[in-house]
């Protein structure tokens, strides 16, 4: 038995038949995949994500938070659907199917996930005829955006040839605990709560001090709760969902970031703000005050990647929708996010999680149901107007059953008073910005998706014009010392010398260092040697720019991160390169 955290449990007591609390995605793949091959792949790897075979056990009378237990009746086929997209198999049909799927609640009697395998993508733009898609849903009580990306990375491969996965050990499923056993466990948890009160009081004190410190430093303080302006986007939602996406070129968005000296997230917020401003102006409903977005921030440490559950904090950001000029809007958002991050850091990453631990589960569930029944969301100012969540993904090709992943698009839940949520996901040169709402609130979500694309174009044009009027001095390039590169490979050789004889790594690797200080190095693993030169027939070739290698040697870039971001490229036998990864200096840190 594993108890849910307070934050994880919150997504259960906020849920009702109109507001299912799952996150989801739509993935498209290049070419035809046989469903049985896909099913066999999931079956062979599902043990890598234990949460996918666990279900909830509720506490009687709502006296405590639920528990995860192994599902003794787990059946993979209850979680996989296989359908064909209605003719003509275009984007409209896929979007309609995804919207309908996202509006259905998950069955709490089973593990809280499912996947819809969709054939017949015959007329979807930038997708070869006959391709397939995957529509997935996982309850927010089980994962957040980052752990969801981690989960999908377990199912995906980095090479066209699927990687080998060790078979699971025989599954031993303990009996599902009865109500008395669950109550005993809850009683122990309740007894320990008073000891945590001093930490909670300290955290709340940090909230008050954070605002004062931000003002002293001259930073923009996040807007006060329930001060966001009322808009048509802050209404009670129906039980239907509408979903769409805008696909942008990642490099174009990143160029705006580099030109304006801001973060990628600032640019994404500015694009969303431009689309929101235009959408509300069309309806004569743009408020004089700027809209406020809640922006989740992952508090997951490097060591916690792969863990399930929610580990997030967040900040409220004014979107400057009252500013007409796109560049001025971006600059304003940059100031707001800088202040928001300073405030969030001062408050502490765990404050939100600590507060949720003291929320009574049964009482919170009843309060949530009363809030929805009496449409309270329409009787007060919204705490914020929408949520915009940005999850970075791998900047390299990924595969399923030998077929390339073309695009990945996200979805997250909406609720009363917050009937628009925008998920942003980056993958292999594409950035998807995907709004989710309900037809009663945004019957024209297709128009809003188009406005997102056009807002990106408008911002790009405005930034280029601004750059022409206000040229910036070039930033000094990172100075790379050739001796620093040599030291890197010397450390690699030392790590090889210390390796045990039974190490799985083997073969010969060629390192190509490009840039101003080009170098070539041979790594002969059987001989435990690293020498400068060019190998005749290496098993794999690893290519990296000297400036990126310098960042690795200085501890400012992790080798695995460099690989995911495409800064460290691998050709040839990728498995041998991955096995060798443990010997890269900085890989263990």
C-alpha cells in the first residue's frame, strides 16, 4: 500500500462526472503499425511503470487519502482500444475523436489509464497516408506533466530498432486490504500530522516574507489570489470537451527567445497572450485589466525523474493582454515571470505540497461537489483565468515498434471557473500548443488554435522589426580551450581503466569534436584506451561541438541532457554508445 500525497489526492476530490481529472496526449506516428505488435510492446514493458498495474483503495467515510495497491484483476485489454478513424481520416476527424475521448472519466475500479490505438490517418497534414495515432489518458492523481513524459519515454525508443527489455519477475500480488486494515493505516497517519504543523506555519510565513522581499528588490509581485478579471473563459463547464493544437517550428520560437534575451517560456506565454487578446477582442469581451495565467513549475529533482505522482509548484503571471504591441507585451511578461520566479523561490518548492497534506480528504470532496452544484465559480472573481503548462520534451527522433514519432500534443483537465487550459510540449524540432476547453465555453476552439499560429507569426515579425531598429551588440562566444577537451578525454580514459572486467560496455567509439577546435578521439573499450585519431570502422560515432563539450567539462551540462537536446549526436550502434555513457565525465553527477 502506498498512500497518495495530498496534492495527488486533490485531483480526486476535484473530480466529478463533468470534470474528469486526467491528463492526456495525442501522438502521431509515421506509417502503419500493426495493433498486435503495439500491444505486444506494451505488454513486454508495462512492468517498467508499476503504477500502470495499480488501482486505488478508498478510505471508508473519506477519513483519509486513498492508497495505491496492486490490482489483482489487471487485464491489459481493458486499457487498450483499437479503432479506425472515420473517413476521410483527416485532422478534423482525429481532433473530434480525441475531444470525445478526453471528455470521458476513467474507471476508478481499475488502474487509472487507457490508450486508444487509431488507424486510418489518411489525410492528416504532414502525416503519410495510412499512419496511426495514439490517444492516451492517465489520471492526474498518478502523474504530472514531467512524470507523464518520463512514463512515455519508457514506452518509446531512441532508435528504429526496439531496445531489449528484460522480462519481468513473476508478479506477486498481495491481497487487497480490507476496510479495517485501511483505517488502521489512516489512524497512524493522522497521529503524525500535528508534528508537521510547525513546518506548515513556517512555510506560510515564507509566503508573506516573499512578497515583501520581491517589492524591496523592485520585482513585479504576482497578482493577489482572486483578483483576475472576469472573462467568458471563466464559466461552469459541461461534460463535453473540445481540443485542438497549433504546431510551431521550435527553432523559430527559440530564435525569438535568443533575440529578446528572455526564456522560452516567456515566448510561449506571449504567443498565448496574443491569441487570447485577439480572441476576446473578437467577442467584445477583452477586459481592461490583463488576464492572469497560472504556470505550473516542476519541483522534481534530477534524482526524482521516473517517480510518479505530482511534484509541482507554480506562479501566477499577468499576460499583458492589455498591451497591443507584441514586443512590449513580451517584455512585460518577462518582467512578471522574473518576479514570479523570485517569489516562488522565496516561498519554497514544497510549500504547496505541505498545505495539501493538511486538507481533509472527505471534507474537501464534499466542498468541491457543493462548489459545482451551486455554480459558485460564477459568483466571484477567478483566482486566475487559465493554466498554461509547458513540458520540455526530447529534441531527437523517438520510435514505437520501429515507427518514427511525428508529433506529440498534450491535454490537461479543465474545471468550473477555469474552462481553458493550454498545454505546451516540445519534441524534435516541433512545439505544440494545445488548448482544451468545452464546447459551451469555446465552440470555436479551432479559431483559437489558428490565432495561436498567427500570434506566433505576428510576434516573430514584430521582434525582427524591433531588432532592426535596436540592434544589440553580439554576445561574446564561449571560449574553449583545446587543453580542456584533452582533459575531458583523459578523464574518460581514467574511468575506463577503473571499470570492472564484467562491464557490459564494449566496442570502439569515434568522438568527433566540431567547432573552432576540431578534434577526433578513439575510445577502444576492450583495450581500455582513449587516444587521439580516427578509427577505421567504429561501432558508433559521437559528434559534439566544442562549446557544448566545454559546458559538460565545466559541470554546466549533463551528458544525458546534451543527448536528449540533440547537442550530442550518435550515429551507428546507439546501444553501445548508451552502454558507454556511464564512462562520460559528469554522467554520474
